[in-house]
C-alpha cells in the first residue's frame, strides 16, 4: 500500500482533520474532524464530493454522514425535519437567525464526541465529562445549552425508530442547573452619565448608540445593525421599523427628543450622507484616508468608564491579539523601556581610565 495522503488532510496533535481551502469554504464545504483513525475513507469521500462539485456534477450539502442508527444520523434527521417544518409554514430564516440556532451550536461539542455512537452505548459519566469540559473551556451557560439540546434530541429518538426509552436518557442522572439570570440594573441617570462621558471624549457614535439603545430597548445586535432606511417619522417623532435578528418578528423602537437630538448631531458630524441600506453606527476609522486604507486611531486607547470614575482610576491600555492572547499596553510599555535601557547601556562608550600625576 502506498504512502500517499489524501488532499486537504492534515494532522494536528495526533488527530486528523479535513481542512478545505477558502475557495471550497465559499462553495459550502466545511471542515471535518476525523479523529485519530489512520483510515482516510472519509477524507477520500469528501474529496470526491469536491471533485463532483467543481466539475458541475452536483452540489455539496455540507452534512456529515454518520452510520445508520447512530446519534449523528438522528441529529441529521432532526435538523432536516426542523427545516421542513419551517418551509411548510413559509418561514425563511435569516443569516442572523441561523447563527443563533442552538442546535448546531451544541452539536459542535456533541458531534465530535458521540456522533458515530449508538445512543445505547453512551453512559452518564461520559456525558457529564463533556459538560464539565464545555463549562471549563467556554462557560456554564454553554454547558447548560449543550445538555439542553442533548435532552431535546433524545426525546426525538423513539419517534425516529430508535429502541430507547425517554426515561433512559443518561443526562437525567445529574443536574443541569440553569445559569443565574442577569441581575444588572441600569438607572436612567447612569445612562445619562455614560452618554455624557462618551460625548465629551469625542466618541459621538458610541454616545448615540447608547442613547438609541436605551430609548428603543433593542438588543445590542439589533441596535448596531440599524440603517437609515429603517428610520421613519409619523409626525410625532422618529422610530425604527425592523425585524428582530433572533426571532425575525417585527419590532418598532421609538426615540425620544433626547436620543433623536443626539442621533441627528452624530449623523451631521459624519460629513457624508448615508444611503438607506448603510448602517448608522460606524467604528472609528471606518472611512478611508486620502491615501486609501483604514486610518487606525492612535494607541494607546483609553477605556471610557462612567462619569463618576475619577481621572486617577482611568487606565490606558491597548488590546492586541497575539496568538490568541490579549496583551496590555502596560506590558508592552515595560518591554519597550527595558529594551531602551539595554540599548542605552550597550551604546555607552567606555572611556579609558586616566590617572592624574
């Protein structure tokens, strides 16, 4: 047998992965974890799917194929059934709604671990270990979501013809406590201070965003994606007519005279006229300079806190992502000072010692 390796197959830390190129990803082909097995039949099958796609024979569905009777096969049937239900009701999910779907999000943890397992072969200890792993690496909320989707999928197994009982769910042997709800309360005076502080620091877009979010009571995602075309006026004031990103239901966010005045001033300071489909709120440096490219703000960047924060407690830092780690400006400044001292010492001229007679 030859030693040829299938295309797009890589080995990372003892595990094999089928990693498509950016062109393949744009065509709908996603990466797959193939485990530690040296048999590459799955990689060969995926390569054949790609070859058929690029030669125009068929389109790739980007659905992992699992053995019949496995947990992954039941998951594929559940996803297809949910899609068929939405089509029967005439509901079309947007990209934001698909990104917020809990089923694919939880399957990212369940699939690589139990996707090709027989449901009857999965024990409580392995499922509890998975929950502990997710809680340690991500958060307790993500671990709660994984077990919640597991229980919803297990409830569908008898309907798919699996010889399992609903009370035989291995996740029922341990508690899956929901995380504590959000307890933060923001009075109106605190919001006024935050808006005032951001405006004084010349973060006009941030001030307008806070004011609009407070009056409309929209989610952060809905507020950041507001456009000029969604802003309407009924003669008594301005409001935004939009569809919520999470549910897709129609929503209306009204503006008061306070937030409307801040928003109008911010739009007037932009210096350009936005078209109807353009987002209203832009990050600093969103426009190009005369030479082209994105103008980066000067570093370090000061963190804007509440108005009650004293000047002594304000910290200057600049988050930089280096190999997945956040490095603060204080550490960078310390390293620069140490480097400057070393260069100063190395460049110091050593004069000969002379004795006076």
